[in-house]
C-alpha cells in the first residue's frame, strides 16, 4: 500500500496535479527570454520578460495572482481577465492549474513550447503555445481552448491569444492608426494607470482605422537606436482587441486576441478553438533593431516567395477606371512595354453582362463573367496580346463582395451578410457575401477556378475588399451561433486565401482592401505585397510607408507613381522606388519626355535599387514627423551596397544626414542615381569610409521644397 501511494504521488507530479516545489519554465527567444513558473499552488506565473542574460530565480514567496500568465475570470483574479467562460452547468468561473508541458525542436533555431492548463474541477483545457525564432528574436504566442464537458457547449466570452506581462518604471504606447488615405499614422502616448483598449469592429477590412501592430517602449518614448521596446502584431484580419492593463503593481499586461464584443463562441465537446497568434519581439537597442528583426522573420517565415523579385507593375485604374475596351487596353500594353514594366494589371471593370455590366461601382460585382461588349475575345486574348509584348498579365478580383444590381444577388440574395427586419446598409454600393455558408465558399473558390484555371497565362492578381460589415447577421448560422459569424468568416477567408496560393503557386498576388484595410501577418502568408493606401500623393506616402515600415519590409509595400497631389514626377518616382515599384497613370497623356523618364527610372530600379529593396536592412535616418527632410536607407546584408532616399518635404534646410549600418572600415563610392534623366545631380560623387559617412554624414544638397534624391553607395 505504501509503494502504491508513492507511485500515485509521482504520477500526480508528472501530470501537474501535485507539486512539492516550484519549477521554472524558461522560453529563450534569441537575445531575450520569457520566464514562467509553476507555483506550489499549481498556477502558472510569469516571472520575467526581457534580456536573455538576466538571471531569474524562484522567488521565496509565491507571486501575487496579478502575475498569473493567462488570468481567468471568476475565481479570485480581480484585474482584467484574459479568459472568461460559462460551463455547461452555468458556472461562470474558471480555475486554471498546470497540467503538463513539452518542448519540441521543429527545425534549427525554431522551438515550440506547449503548456497545458486545466480547470481544477471541470474537464476544460487550455493549451498555450510559444513558437520561438531564435535567429530573429521573434516569438509567436497563441492559445487553444477545448473541453470534454459532455452535457453541452461551453460558452467562451473572452478567449485571448496571449496575455504577457511587461515590467518597467513607465510605458509609452505607439499605434499606427489613421483613416482612409491617412493610414499608418504614428501616434504615441504615455500609458496612465488603468486599462487602455484599442481594437476594431469592422468585421472585414478590419485594419482600416486601427492596425493590429503596436510598439510598447519602456522607461521613455520609443527611440530608434536605444531603449527597451516590445513589438506586438496580431495575425488576424477580423475584429481584434488589445487591452493594456497598467495595474497597481506597476506592470502592464498586454491582452490580445479576437475582440470579445458580439463574438462569444459556443465550444462543443471535443472541439477546439485555436486563436490567432500574437507576434512578439523585443529589442534593448531601440525600434530600428526591432524592425530589422521582424523584417527578417517575415522574409524567412511569412511572406510568399521572399526571394522572388516583385515585378514592376503598370495598372490601368487611374487612367481608365471602368471605361475601356480591347483596343484601348492593347494600346496600354504598348506603353507599358516602352517604359519597361513587367506586369500589366487589369483593374476593376472587366466583368458583368445582362444589364449588369461593370461600367461603374453600382453594377455587376459578383458576376465574374467577362464583359462581352468591352472584351469580346475574352481574357485569353488579352493575356496573349500582353505576352506578345513580353508583358505578364494580371487581373483584379473582389471575390467576397456583391452588388445588389447583379445576377448573383438576384438569384441568391440570402447569401449576403445582413440583419432581418433592417434596411440594408450599403458600402460602395455593395454587400458582403457570407463566407460561413458552404455554397458561398464554393462559389468563391469557383471564381479563382474560372478566372485563373481557365486562363493559365494570368500571372498576377490584386485581391480587393472595399467595404466592411455594418450589420453582422447570417441567414445560414443557427440562432445560438450568430456570434460566430465574423470569427468563422475570418477562418474561412484564410482557407480561401490558402486555396488560391496552393492551387496557383505561380500567380503572384497583391493584397488590397481600399488601402490598408487588411494588413496582417496571417494574410501576408498568401501574398507577395500589399497596397498601403489609395493615397499615392508622394508627400503623404512618405509618412504612410514610414509607418508601415516598422513592421513590414519594403518588398511588401506596393508603391506606384501617379499624378495624385500634382507633385513633380521625379518626387513621385523616388518615393515609389522605396517599395515594390509600379506605375498607375495614363501613359497616353504623358509627354514623350515623361515616358522617357519613367523608362529610365524603371531601368535604374531594376538594375540598382530593387535588389536592396528586396533584401536590404532598413535604417530610418530622418523622420517626416520631426524633420523637414525625410530619409531612410536599405543596406545590403553584407554591407557592400546601400541606397539612401532623401525627400525635402518642407522649406527648412538641413545640412547633413548621418548614415547607419555601414562597415566602418570600408570605402564607399557615393553617387546619386539620376532617376529624372536630366543629366544634373544634387550630389557630386565622392568616396568616403563607412566611419566617415556614419559620423560626419553626407551633405544634403536639396534646394527646393519637394526636391528628392536617390543615392547609391557601392563598396570600392
């Protein structure tokens, strides 16, 4: 009997039900680490989050409940909870204790840690996952919720992805928010005691006003080259929320995940709800180092085809809108070839028949059959004509939407998201199709099969989404599952994106949503770039691209030359050259000299700039928020080459800009790239050491407002 008792105790210790002593669980993430502890009460506590070199020991006294890693509602925890459930018997409390944990080495440098918690009474389980990328100092955190309460559904009212604690003396929160045509606007504030919440209720196109990426700096405002800073980004295109609970103990709990409002989730026995991952990175050397770490992680683990050149695109929207025909498009092909573009992207307006031709944004959306009047020979004819001119051909799609004035809506009005007994609210004259409905999901798959499958020469798509959800209701989901609508919509959206990417691996894609309405790392898995904003005024784009650049590498930022803002063409070119370069203007109305300038700029971009945009490290030099000159650079990983961008955005003159990221012992030739084909330059070529360029800088010889320069550094 005595031997049996000893064996029982040992078994209980293995499975986490009895602990004679605390145990540390360290999760290393390159230069930093997350330190957790299973307490003598079997609860999971967080002891630290910061430098890997920091020594953290088991405390002599059990931590307070405020240190619980994933705090739950209803059983003693009185601060902002991360989890809130109602059990099948009506019990509204949750008491999570440690069950077990495991560590798995996935590949070199990538480790997956799983910690399982269980309610002390109910068969309700929480699996917390930590995926560490040691080489990039990045960790993904997410949570799975499951149960075996066989008498019915457990209702999840809060089901956060993660809730790490940050400890410092003070905290500054940086958001990248905005509105239409003013996206990724940087807003920084000092956190006060209490709970600060940010999020979105838009359902789809959810990043329109609030992005799911934030910075949290410790002990002072965020700085580029020094200071402790955390970067967080939620991999979710639907409604999300961050809650920053600055509590009485002086720590800040960062609760993030799917927004609870209107999105309670009924979890059936033996099913599992896996939450979107929170991407987390840390730097003790400021935001610039943080950005480079995240960019490297994106390159190696997120974005499609990271080593594939983003093609130079020419898009017809600004030139034609929906007013075009075969003849006019083939004339565009000729112009695109002359300027050196690699892809012609056919935008909106190519589909619709039977009285619903897509001649404006009021008709035809959902009827994805080629407009027989505009394009009598179909898409195959266009692709052939483009290919004859050594151009690839791309197409615009908005598969999730429908116009009421369409054949699809006439036949299937019950397919749209909306509320009974309420007058429909339209956005851009359209409604959103209900992706939770299986026949809608199959219909949208069919769009890709019809457009791409039947036209295999199409090599590029622009996936758009031009409105959000204002009346979240489904005629398909049952009454008790209405709150699942936008959650399941987003899960199915990712399945649809995955279908496109897997089925058509050679068809590149740009993620568009009226600008930046859909910019998250989960969506980016299926695309090559995204459209940051419909605002292509180069002065405005400087700030927009500056903001997005904190989390997203340059290769993912589509940047096109247009006439918006009526700036000089060189400025528009030089700004667009800092991202995935494209052209969106009417070449028929361009002068001969402008066409020559564009052709020269495309050549310069392909031969000199694109390799650095694709693979270089970002260094932010002069901020458009605080300086009359905006400047950033991309430096090759071997530090042999760099490109520097200079934009005079105000009249005030600056004398010098110090460069960063160079090899101090190397001599560099510094030469302006003449993107305007004028033969004149602002900068006389010089040779300087990396040390000189970083300590003394280069002279800023821009003389007029809206002057710009692109400077190349080449190791001698």
